[in-house]
């Protein structure tokens, strides 16, 4: 199913598919991304959504990179980490900045963290449309670029539909994203901000 972002029902339809554990290709404030809900009840659910595994399967067997998690509000970060984030970083949110943090031990997201470092990368996106979808999901959503593992990122609805229409439950069309930069990726190291990937936001 393909739906225009401008369609009045796009927020409701996208949130509904995500809440059911479906995979949606969503335009973000950077590039198009595969998204699926982060199942906060996976530890006790009899049939967890495992949307991260679904996304990795679509992208390809060699896909091992950790998936970014999108949150609806900057203050939601406090639900998942006790790390002290410099105010100058948080002032960039909402926006195209991804921050790697350590996850609380008792957090429902602990299972999604990188085991060696217990870290997750979060972003509060600059697009209000997308933040409303995340808010309706009442959980973070995974996000990663739309491409097969090792292949170029797809940036037009036609190319995305041609490659993934049979594997994604919903594709949201927001026109071409040619030339769009990814988010800036940072982590804190010895109290200092370390830029791992320079994107559209300068820190």
C-alpha cells in the first residue's frame, strides 16, 4: 500500500500499521527510513513484534548495524537513560541529530541495546508529522535507511516502491529526497561530544 504524506489519513494509517507490528517506509526529516514499533512489552509478550528483526531481514542477511530509535519528545529520553546530556545537544532537538546513550538497567529498551556497551542511538525528529505518529504509537520506533545492505540508499518513491512494495506493509510518499543528508551522529566520551557521522546538524 502506498499513501501520500499529504493525505489527511496518513498519520492515522501509519500509526495503525506500526501499532500492529507492521513495517512502514516513512519520510523523515532526513531521508526515507524503514520503521517499526519498538515492542516495550516484548519481555512478557507471547508473540513479540520483533520489528527490528523484520527490518534486518528485508535489508539483507549482512545487516548488523544498530537501528536508531525515534522518540516523540526530547524529554522522553529521560525514560530510557540516566546519562547527563549537555544542554547544547538537547537544544538541537527536535532535529536531525542522533545521540548515543547508555540504557537504564531496568529499561524496557535494554533488550534493544548493543550488548557490549548497553547503548542505543536516539533521535527526536524535526518533522512534526512524524513526531505525532511516534506519539500515537506510545513507544519509540526504529528507523534505518531504505536500501539493501551494502547498496545505495534509495531516495525516490518510484525506486522505493519498485524494490520494496512487496515487503513493506505501507509506503508513505513524500516526493524525492535526492541530496538529503543523514542525521548527525554523536556520542559522549569522557564528558565531551564526539561526532561519529557529520550530517545536516552542526554540533
